[in-house]
């Protein structure tokens, strides 16, 4: 899929009303004990000769989701006007991504996690060749998942592991250096399904 086709397909996805409007993580059984915390992530797609999805690896010393692969993002603060504002603010704080370089397209369905977050994925296009400066307090690495991997229906696999004393099954995306799983992997699965139509 070349950059122009990818841009057109992503624009179409962003303008469609998500169905369902909210996706619940498979680890959620019954109702959550309290309403989930609103959060937003930027799903940055780098356009160019070899398009890819920009991802980050969180530092190992963080209290929550330490060492995990994620999109730039976090909780929506009271001063954030909307999910898009929160996603852009977090991307600037985490990897020094100037919001002027991001072409926002729209949102995907919210994703509710078992850890108590309702994540709004915000689709954004980035030009190739940007320089990212990871915040040493939050981000260990910045890397790309090639769009070819995202479009390969055989790429994501289901994996069963024990997490916090419970057996859990979740999506995992292949990458030579990083373990992509959890909410990030699930959001990527939903994006891949939409892109493949």
C-alpha cells in the first residue's frame, strides 16, 4: 500500500462512525469497579516510501505499564480541550513531537482496558524524517512497525500467559526488538482490520 492509498484509506476510516463505538479489552469480565479514566493516544502513521506506525517503549521505572510498548499518550487532563489535544500534548511531552507536524484525521473506537482506562485512539499522519527526542523520564525507545506487517493478516498472533496470577490471552505483533501486546496490540488489530476492509 503506497502513501497516497494509505492516506485515502485512513481518511475514510477516520470519517466513519466507529462500530462499535467502544471496544472492551478481553480481560474485562463483567463491569469495572468504577468508571474508566479517560485517556487518549496518538496513533501516528508515518507516510513516505516505506510507511509505518510510530510506537514508543516506556521506561522500566514507571509505576504503571513499565517497559511496555505504547502509542504516545496518556490520561486526558482537565486543561485538555478534547482527546486530540491530550494526545498531541502527550506526544510532545514524551517524544518532542511538534503538533504542527501532525495532520489529524479523526478517531477510532474507544478502547476500555482492564486497568481502568478508556482510551481514545486519535489517527494522525506524520511526514518521514522527523527527529524525536524521547523524554528520559517516560520513554526508553521510539521505533516503527512497518505498514506491511500491519496489513499482513497472519502477523498478529494470540498468546496465553499468566499475568498477576491470572491466565490471560492477548494479541501480540511481531517485531525483531520489541514485545508489542496489550491495549496497543489490540488497537493495532482494529486498525489493521479497518485498513484491510
